[in-house]
């Protein structure tokens, strides 16, 4: 059992997408769309850039808050070298 936990932690550390798939799977029951994969890849590239900024627009109900506000922020706090995130709300 400990081996499985360790493997999950190592896999989740690789990218926000892996983190969301492992730890937020109850929120993401459907397969990721191309938009989700592109968004998660963009977030991964931003995690290595200091002061990176991005605006995301997508229809309601397309998991923006789940992926960015929950998944990326948690992943970044746990695994990224940058431990800061700014999440403005409407």
C-alpha cells in the first residue's frame, strides 16, 4: 500500500494534470478535453516563469475553477518552486 502512495505522489509531482487526475478525480469524472489539456500544459509552463500571467475565458461549467483555482493552486503549493498564486475573483 505504501508503494502505491509513493508512486501516486511521484506521479502527481510531475504536472498539474497528473495531480488533478490522481487527487481530484472525484471532480473530473469525464475525460479531459483538448481545452483542459492545453490549459494544464499552459499552467505547467507558467510554473517555471516568475510573474507569469494568463487570462482564461471558457463557458460556465467547463472546470476552470476546479483545474486552476483548486488543482493548480494545490499542485503549485505542494510541488512548484514558486509558492505564490494570485486568484482574482469576479
